[in-house]
């Protein structure tokens, strides 16, 4: 049934303004992808070189470009970047392979030449002589690298070391027993790690990773931070004040309140998707607790051995973050199916079941594919296509990414058609939603490239990987969530339609521009051209603008006190929890802390990112998604006013749990990692033991205590989530009848 009545009394001159916002959002969507494609040409012609061969001064061949390329592919195939990290990119637990290998080489060179060797002499012995200054997308290998004989001997020792670490000792670090036993594969993987050391020493990574006396941040790290602060003062403060003043004027505009009719049979089937989502969230939480335990006891679980045969650390981590993406995505698809009939779209039960079925098969395929791929159950090249690409966060097999892109494209087209039959004042909100879905679909398609085999160069891989991550999160997801929330607030009579359209249009435009181009804040240390550091630092910081506006909207809503019904109170509570979660998780610990190059240099890939992710993801995106569950079950008659009151308490309890998790655990870990990095080097902040076998960061008793303190927040957050799970499971039979 269409929304009608007093909505149409607001027409007239509003038509011009609503199309203006739609055109703006569509324009910036096209613009950001044009910019990225154009910058790709420049970036891919200025890649850190992969030498055709690496030889010692005495003429010994250590490895070739093909060894480096195959080593990278093997690292992805075995899921090594979901255990440790490469130049800081990857898992937050486990060694950073570049930093750790660099430390290994420093120790070996000193062992070979004498412990009294100065840092300057060690640096000279580890810095390669490159005959080519860059590679290009059409020239994978170029030039020759000549290294010292000491470097060559250290390489041989590194192959032996990693052969032990990934072989007989693999279970002690949380990986599958005897994980990699093929020594030729180990040699190629170490060649990839060593190439990372070489480009770092040759200053292709802006001085990352830090190792006192050997490698430190270059001048761009400081200058880019100064530029960022200047732009914040120049742009954010005056623009934010102006926009907030203009938006406050919209409160004088008329509002509407509408009672929606009970959902039809096809709409009620969409509730099945919400139940699948809450089950996925629950399993994700359990996996988070499991991973926390693996930080302190990698080889077993409460004394039970053999667990790493079926659920090693890299598998559990991959499943954990994929479930975070999937339960949110499934919820959004289900909510779209639930509300589209209200906008005039006719949906049959068969069509709803087909869409939910396709989404479920895709989700299960992603999870099972990752598990089978990391356990080495899939041959070449099947593991990359239907298993896991081995790229952290974007680890889904390319087949599943293409299916997701197709599903999002179909959903975008359906929503766009719905905008033509929806009431005029909310048409632009529906159109903005459709555009955001299309932008996410295109980003997902780019993330699936090159479809059959991994990219040969690490820097190219990171370029595309972060585009899809931001298409999923910082760029287009806010442009999806905000219109949905505003549609609900408009229907509930809490926000004037004109303000809703302006808020959605401005927020979506700013999020897409700053979030997508701000992707470059991940390009500081991965071998991208240095200009990306300035672009990423500035644009990412400007992401605080739309979040700040959202906080202003919710505060004004709360201060005006225009919430009387239980549904209105529920909408306001959820939106405020999400807004302030975004303020702390996205603004404070994202744009305001780890985005600054001078800070990020020491915290990159550390628990600082976990603080950011564990507040931003569940609160800024998770809470609005849970609101969709609540509203749908309420409209279906499965939740009454008493349920809404309890669920408001439950969502606050969940938020408190995540704040406790950050405050008494993750922030303490972050602070200690920062201190450890400054004192000993980046390698030391992510290691269980040093190359010589002595205990390191994760083996410290105080650090293990801080890890276990996270359980307090986990239990509190889990209690809040459990209320949703219980209520939805109990209400489902009644809701779908």
C-alpha cells in the first residue's frame, strides 16, 4: 500500500529542491569513481619496483621477481594476512612480516659482523642498490637489486626460521599444525617478506615500519599532519556552524504522521532475514570471544588441544569479520523487501523467498569457502574464486563478490523504481538510497577484480581492496543507513520532510566524497605515491562533518522533546546511540586519532584500529540495523510497546558493553603497543616472541590481563544482544502468520 494523504500537501517548489539533492548525490558517486580510476593510472605507473632478480655482491642469486609474486599469492592462499600483517595491513594479532623480518635481518647482520656494529653500518648493509626506480602495471619486474653478502646469508637463515615457524611450530602461534611444510613455498613466501623489507629500506613506504636507528618516518608524515589540522580549522568549523544554522531553520516546516497498515504475507516473509541476521550476529560475538582467548593461548582452548585443526586463528578471524558484514547486509536487504510494498512495489512471496534464498546461499558460500580455502581444501585457482582471496576483510571469493554486486544492483534498480511510486516528499530519500546501493555494487565489482587470479603487485592489491572496504563502510553505507533512518523519522512525525531530504542529501554527498577519496588514508605505508598521504589525511578528517551533523540532528530531536509514543521514543533512542557511537568510534578514534599520519605511523594495524572498529561498526552501523529489526517486528504486530521499552534498554546495554570493551581492554592494549613501538620498533608490538625466542608483547602478563578484561565488555554487550535474539525467535512464528 502506498503512503498517501498529507504528504502530497507539501509539493510545489519542493520538487526542484528534491531533484537537486538527487543529482548531487548521483554526481559525487560518479565523481569519486572517476577520480579513483584516473589516479589508478598514475599510481600504477609509480609502483615500488619488483627486481627481476636479487643478487648479493658476490654474485649469489637469492630470488627472482617471480618468486616474490608467487610468494604473495601463497601468503594469500594460506590466509597469512588474517594471522599477521604485511606493512601493517592484515591481522591485528600475529607478527608484522615486514617489520619482523627486518628485525631478524638486523640481528643476523650484527651477529655476522659483530654486535658493536653501528646502526648506520647495519642500515647500509640492509639497503639494496636498485637499478630501476619503479615498476608499472605493464612491467611487473624491472632492474636488478644488489644486496650485501650479509643480507644474503640472513635471507638463508630467514627461510629456515619461517620454515620452522610455519611448520613444526605453527600451532604455537594459533595456526593449523604443520601449516606449510613445502620448503620451496616457504622460500617464496620469505622472498615476498624480504621484498617488503627492501622497498621499506629504499624509502617507498614513507619510513614505515619504525625500527630505532634503522628506519623512521620521513618529513611527509609530519607535514601531512600539519596540513590536516590547517584544513580542519579552515573548513570544518565555519562550514559546520553554517550548515547547522540552516538545518535548524527547517524545524519550522510542516511535518506528517502516518499510521502504516499491517504488512502483507510477502512482507512478513522478510522477517526471516532478520532472524538469520540476529543469529549471524550471535555467532560473530562467540567467535570474537574465541579470538580473544587465542590471543592468550594460541595452541588450545581451555586445555582442549586439536582445536587448530578445524578453527585456527586465521579462519576464526576471517569468519568473524565476514559475519559482521553479512548480518548487516542481510538485514538491509530484508528491510528493503519489507518496506518496498509500502512504496508501491508489488512483491510476491515467491519473489521474496528467491531474494532471501540467493542472499542466504551467498552468505553461506562466503563462510564455507573461506573455511575450506584457509584449511587448504581447495585447489588452484578454485580457492581464489569460490574460497577466499586471502585479502583481509575483503577475503570473499570473487564469485561471491560478483553475486553480491549483482544482488545489490538488482536491489538498487528495484528501489529506484519504487521512488517513482512513493509519495513525493520522500521520493528523494528513496532515490538517494538507490544511488548508494548502486555505488556499493560498483565498488564490490571492483573488489572482485581480477576475478581469476590475485593481483601480482601488493600495492595494486591494496589500492583496490580499500576501495571496496570503503564502498562497504565509510563511503556508501552511511548513504544507505541515513535515508532509511530519516524515512522512519519522517513517517513517525519527528522530522520535517524538507529537513530529511536536505540532511540525507548533504550527508550522503559528504560521506561519499570524503569516505571514498579518504580511502587514501590507508595508502600511507603500502608503497603508494606520497601524494596519497596528503589526500587521505585531509579527506578522511573531513568525514567528521556528516557525523557531526547527525549528532546535531539527534540532540535537537531530544531537546525539543517531541517524542510521545513508544515507537518515537525507540527511534530516538536507537538514533542517539548510533550517532554518539559514530562520534566516538568514527570521529574520535577514526578521523581524529588513527587517521593522523604522525600518530598512525606508530599505531597502524594495532589495537587502536580495533577500538575504532569495535565502536564504529556495531554502534554506527549495527544499531541502525537493529532498529530495522525492531520496527519491522513492531509493524508486524510481533512486538508490543512493552517489547519496545525493553529493547531500548537492551540496545543501551549493548552499547555500554562495547564502550567497556574499548575502555578497559582495547585502549590499554593500544597504549602499550604505542609505547612498545616507540621503544623497540613496530615489530615488537605485534609479536609473541622475538626472533631470538625471548618473550615479546603478547606474552607479557599485563598484556594478557588486559586481553581478558575485554570479557567484561563482551558479556555486557552479549546480554544486550541476547534480548534481541530471544525476543525475535519467540515472536517469529506469530509474526509470519
